[in-house]
C-alpha cells in the first residue's frame, strides 16, 4: 500500500510477556518515528531513526523498550516484560526527509496488557 | 516541554468558524497540525516553519507567530467532516535529530 502500515492492529499481552510491534514506512522515506498515545492524550515521542541509525531514543520510557531498523526500512518496537502501564496505542510515522517536511502516521497498534 | 492547546473542546454548527491555538514556552522551529478521528491515524494538515508564515488550503489555514511562540489553526465555514481531535506538534531543535512534541489536543464537534 501507499501509506504507513503497522501490525498487528491489536495486541493483548499478559503482564510479563514480551511483544514486538512492526512498522512498514512509506517506500523511500528516510525518517521513521515511534510514538505512544494514551487514551485521550496526544502522541508522545519515543524514538527516531534516520535510515538505520537511531538518532534519538530519549523518549523510551524504560530499558524494557527497544527499537530497531536494521536495513533502514521496516522497524520493530519491542517491549519486554510488559506491564499494565504499557497499555496504549503505539503509532509509527515516516517522513521523506526530516525536518521541514510532513510526517505520515500509521493506524497504530493498540496494546492491552492484562 | 508540551505545547498548550486551547480550547480543550468546542462544539459548532455546520458553517461556523473555529480557531484553535497552540502555544509553547520554548522557541519553536516548526509547528505541525494534525487531525485525528476516533480509532484512526492522525492525518497531516499543514506545517509552518520558523518565519511567521501563514498557510492554507481549502477552508483551513494556519499562522505561526514566531515572537510569541504561538500558532493558530483557522477552520472556516466548518463541515461535518472537520469533526475530530486537532493536535499541534512542535519541533524545537530544527536540526532534524528529534521528533515532535504534541499538545493534548482540541476536540472539535460539528453539528448539522
């Protein structure tokens, strides 16, 4: 497709489980972002890649969160030992080049930790 | 630091105008506006770069006051499809090494 694709759309995890969330950016987009969106809030920045380089991971809430983009295209956000407070929508966005251009968001993965 | 959006919510009749404001305590490099409908991805509306420019397309426009670190989104003759939550995202660095910091959003409801 032409847009940012995320999978799965929904994920239910038991507390303590590890999860992996996938993002397929728009083809050719160099920049890729992960955001976390709690219910009723705006997206919160987690991390940013330019090609395969992770330029900023200051928003990752703990060392349980890890993101990678090994070939500069698809990215995976991994959360280890999930906790209830990790429940949120995880949004991925990509941009042709950053800054100064628009970023396009995927529909997100809704993670529920029970 | 998170930008502050106002109002938090607004209800309009179709055809009325609306203004949504976004202000920051830090010097801004750019402001990005998005609209998000329930359960959907945020949709890009426009970007305003440092320089105080005003942009617009169709009946939606925006301004950026660099001195006041404020941006405003103007919705003219609102349509039912304008309903949703509007977010401003701000970029402070300008060096391209960080993402956007979003406000809490403004909920806009357009009634027929």
